[in-house]
C-alpha cells in the first residue's frame, strides 16, 4: 500500500489516494467548498463519510451524544444506557422502558396502522386504555373523580366504584 497526495489547483481540490496492488483508488478529498469526503468524491457536507466508521470516545452531534456506554438524544428526551434500559423523558431509566411526560399523557403503543393499542393517560383523570384509539371499541379502566374507579366500554362508563358504592350505567352511584 502507498498513500498518494494530489492537488488540483484549477479546481482547488486536495485528494488522497491509496495505491494497493497496482490500483490507485481515491480514499479522501477536500473539495473547493472545504468539505471533507471519506469514501466519496462528492462530499455534500462539512464531513461526509460513505462506508463504515469507527469513532472512539464521546461523540456529540447537535443533540445526539454517543459514548461507549450510552446514547442520548436531546438531554433526557431519549436515552439508552449501558445495560440496555431505554428512557424517554428520563435521564436515568430504572426499567427496560421508563417513560415520563410533562404534559400528563404517556401516549401510546400503536399498531402499524396508527391505531392505539395501549394508552396511559392523565389529563384530569387517570386512565389505562386498551383499544382502537378513541373509538367505541375502547376499554378503559380509570379514575374519574375523587375515590372513583370505573370501567368504560361501548362509549360509556358502565361500571363505577365510588368509595363503597357501586354504580352500573352511572358515574355517580349513591348506594351499595
């Protein structure tokens, strides 16, 4: 192997080629824009790498920080720690998947067609929802008020526990 440096003054291009087994192959170039291309003759950004790359140490690309033990995007917006735990809205995840949301809704595990399969919701009342994403087929278990827990199906709260009272077809049971 042999490294050959070339400069094309008419085009303001500096490129490096490798001579391997009698074949000269360009490996890297600085183009007239000051872009560095590795594995490409037409870099489209300040650094363009085409092919595999190995970067040791901590690498920061805007809001993405990658180290040998973690990957973080946007501070605590998305974290994968060394043990494989994933945090969304959590800087140090405690479980396999740990999510926190400031807007009170941790929303959804969805199917490929976009319909919700599983929702956690807290927007005035805490609910665990299973279903199709807001339709009549939803089944919800949730807290609808102080001391109330209900079961929702077919677009209505069907069973309500309010303290010691049980209601069927009403959200305000008044007797046992």
